[in-house]
């Protein structure tokens, strides 16, 4: 890069996109942390635009706006079905265009669930996310968050053969 031919506008645009990608990756991490904190509605609502949407065909949920999303997240927490969970996302592919962005991630969620008979059952969900983002007030937010479930099953756990 030659300083005499440096296109400052193009450089600033590249910097904006790089910063946006990092901020969006951190936003996704905050989403995973909020979900793993018993679907903490306060934490999760803070990362959506007011009119934002959480939609998942596999769960028959299309929660639009603050009230519907909060009711959905609060309902998950209140159900007691999920005892603890780990949302893991990999392979981010983020495209930034001005104040809008799209992103996809591979996803795996594992959780211990409280079964109706009082036992604990272990589950895993595999799939990906396809999300839309918007930049407002100096921050990135989810506009639409779409978990796309490819497979979900309970799994058996045998006693550990190792002692700690």
C-alpha cells in the first residue's frame, strides 16, 4: 500500500466492516450466554431492536416485537424443562453492507432437561442460524434471529469410567 495513493474512504469502509464483523460475533456470543442463563429475557431483549423477530419453524414460534419475544423467553425459563444448556456456534459467515448485515453460523446446543417423570434427560440440537442485523445508535442489534434445526434427539449417558 502506497501512502501517496491511499484511498482513505475505502480504508475507512474496510475498517467499518471489520469492526462490524467483530461486534456482530460478540453480539452472537451475548445471545448464547443469555440463552444459557435460563433464557434470561432481560439479557436477550437488550440485543434486539424493538420490532425484531425470533422465529423458528421447528418450534412453531414466530415472536415479533418486544412483548412476544419476552413472553417466549420467559415461557422457556418458567417451563423448567431446560435444567442447564450450552449453545455453541461456529463457522461465522457475516456480510456487512452499510448499516445492515447478515450472518450464518453452525450451531450445536446440548442441554439437560427435566423429564415429566422427574428424571433428567440429555438432548442435543444440531443446525444453523441465519440472522439479520441492523446498526442503530452506535450499536449492532438482531433484527431477525432464525435457528434452523436440522436434527434433535435425546441421548443416553453412561456413568463415567474416570474418577476426578
